[in-house]
């Protein structure tokens, strides 16, 4: 199966990437979305949602995690990114951090089921 730049996250799942794997994004990404009137950012203690108000309103949930370098980062499940429109997948992909290494505790908390 060929990689599709228009839908990078849908493409990743089609190529066999685990749906519950995550992608990392820098916090500065929220600043750009927060300044844009087409987006709303809801931020909570452990994560939040970025909403896009376009032809169809769509949101993407994220969680915060710490890297081994001590940087706070956004973590998003691949399945949530793949559910976005092609345009929004491209927007998120331009911010993706490829070299992120989570702290073990951050990674464990991200995948811990809610009780």
C-alpha cells in the first residue's frame, strides 16, 4: 500500500501502524491554533481538545506527556489523527515531532485505562 501525503495518519494505519500508538507534538503548536479564530483549544490539567470550525466541526483530543529531556509534549493516539479530514491531518503532520522519547512514567500514564 502506498503512502498518501494527503492523509498521513490514515495512510499509516493502512500500512499497519498500531491504531493505539501515539504521535508527539510540541506545545508551541497550541499557540498557533489558539491564535487562529477557526480553532478552539480546550486545555485541562492532563490534556485537552483542539476543535476546528470549518465545513464540519471536528476535534482532536490530546494528552500531555513529559519527554526524557524534560519537555512537556502533546501526545495523540494515531486513531484520533486518522479520523480527521485530510486537511486537518496535513495541519497536524506539519507539527509532528519525530524524535520524541517519552519518560517511562509518561508513557505508562498515557495508556493506563480510566477507572
